């Protein structure tokens, strides 16, 4: 591994919103509005994508697609996708302020990285409008990357496209992809990093892939906790992750 100069974090599930629950709640409400009942696993499967792409992906899932066909007698149109996104955005914007709390230890992790000269970037599946709510709250609570970019900054080409990472590199003045670590909590994050050619890692605890609140995680037995974490880690590895860390603290220890 080359000398890492910049660490590019995801947001929900990686640095804020332990378990990544804000979008899950909003997606569930949108699909219920259309008399569809996706499972938590179906909702989380495309997590990390641009949110309208997330809706498209869910509607293409065989079980959901069949349910839609039975209810409406036709395939969902692009107009339906856009209408669903509008509802999703409305619902998410109303609750996002409740899900901007940094995950435990994030402030300390970033402070330690900065102390050792690392630059801090960020990419997200949220839009600028959504980030305008999250960023000030997270900053007030002690977490603020040096720079962040949403899919709005790259013509809507969010994950798995690599362009948000390249925007971070440009803004942070990093010359080579070999000097960047991208870390996130979804398979989409891993694909984004691999497509950019940067060193790519997944984080397990508090992730969307794990899909548990802090209280739920702490209630697990040690054996069950280890089994659930291993399943999430295996998903990241299968997606091509160069490294999987259980926590962000593990990542810092590895880098230093």
C-alpha cells in the first residue's frame, strides 16, 4: 500500500446515523404509499446509490416488480420512479435532522487523522439539499470533513461511478489514486472506490450492511455479534474491498 494522504468517508452508516436508518425509514414509507411492502433487506440492498437510482433498483427486484405488476397491471414507468423519488425526498427531508448524530468515536478518529496530517474528504448518496440539513448539525456535534461532494456535483453520476472521489482528490490536492483510502458501509461504497482505483475499505459496526441500531448491536451475544459482523465483512470482501475494518478506530490503528 502506498502512503495514504487522504481518507474519503461516506456519511450515513459510516460517520453519522448509526445503522443508516434515515433512508430506510423514508424508502419504506414511499413503497407503502404504493401498496408495496419491501423487506428491510430489500431496502438496504442498493444502499449508497444515488437515491433515485436506489428506487429504480428496488423496483427491478423480482419480488417487488411482480407485486407492482399485480397491483397496477404494468411495469413501473420512469414517471412513477420520479414520483416516488419526490415522495421519498419530501419524507426524508422532514426526518434527516434526527439522523445527523456522529457515530461514537468519529470525532476522535478524525482528530487523530488530522493530527497525523491526513486530509479528510467525503462522498454520499444524498443530494445537496439533503446534505444542507446534515452537514451543519454534524459540524455542530464535532464532525466536519475538509470537503464533501454529492452526486449533484458530478452531473447526477453518483455511486458506483467514481467521479465524487475524483472531485475530492482535486479539491484536496491529492495527485494519485494510490494515495487515497475510501471507506464506507455499503457495497456501493466499495464499488465506487474500486472504480476510482483507490484503496478501498468497508466498515462493519454501525453500518447499513449490518443494519442494527446501537442498542440492538449491544444486546447481541458475543457469538451472534461476531457472526453478524463476519457476514457483513464477507459481503464487503466479495464486492472487492481491499480491507475490512470492524470499526473506524481499527482503520486509524492500521494507518498509523
